[in-house]
């Protein structure tokens, strides 16, 4: 009877209406703010990875073997990687000047033999007859994608002046790996617009990518 009397005296509590801010249940505005905060966090997490896609594409230089790699490993890679070499195409004097300028005022610390070994490799790999990798290519977003016939037509137009399509079919690469290859090819003369380049990158990664099922 006592419980029934209390319920009759306070019908709002009997119907299960939430208590005030002094009670144990939170009010609706607080729940709304909490929901908004959670949704904002989800949006930030969703957008942040996409922002990183707007960075300029960087080259990927294959590591040399033998004594020259030992020189690079011991003297260079503690401060920088080897990919930045691809941004330059210099003769021997140019490379020597660049190395000296980058290591002022203490010097590069190389022996004459090691310096000559490094310079020989740099001129052979990134000499004046090569094309420097572009610093400013930012991959555009694409909304249309190549079918197999479209991709093959573009490759036959843009790539086969220098090599056969079979060279592509023997290669497996990641999306970024294909992008670096195509940007480098364009610097060497392949006629590709930014849109075509990215559509071909997407198709190559889909068909000749690193997925074991490709």
C-alpha cells in the first residue's frame, strides 16, 4: 500500500519519466551532445586518411648491391633515404657540388675511394641523360574506371613505343608502385594526362597488383 501511495503521489515517476539533473538519469540534451561528439569523432577518423592522399607522389629507388650500398648505408641513410636521389639528374661535378653543399660545414666524412664509388653510381643512375622525377605530381581523384579493352588501348598507344605489353604482364606492383612507374614513364615521353594516368594506375593495381589472386 505504501508503494502504491507513493506512485499515486508522483505519477510522473510512475510512468518512467527521466529524473531531473539531480537524479540518476541524464537529461536528453546531454545525450544529444554525447551523440554529436561521437559522430564528430567518426567523421574525423573517416576524413583523416583521405587527406594524406593529397600529397605529392615520391619516387622509389631500387637499392644498389655491393660496395656502393655499404657506402650509402654507413654514411647516408642515417639522415635520409635514397629515393631523393631521383629528384636530380646531374653530371659528376653537379653531384659532387650537391653532396658538398648538403654537408656543410662539417663535410661528408667520406674517404676519396668511397666518394668516387658513390659518385660513379649516382652519375650512372641519375646522370644528366636521365629525367628527374617530378616533385609536384599530386594524384587527382578519379570517378570513372577503365574496362580491360580501354586500358589495353591506352597501353598500346602510350607504352608500346618503348616496350611491349608483355613487360607489364610480367610485373606485379602496388598502387603506389604502378603510379611511380607511370609518372616516370611520362617523364620519359609517354603521352598520358593526369586523368588517364590515374585510371591506368587503378586498373594495373586491380589486374596486375600484388594481391595473390590477381
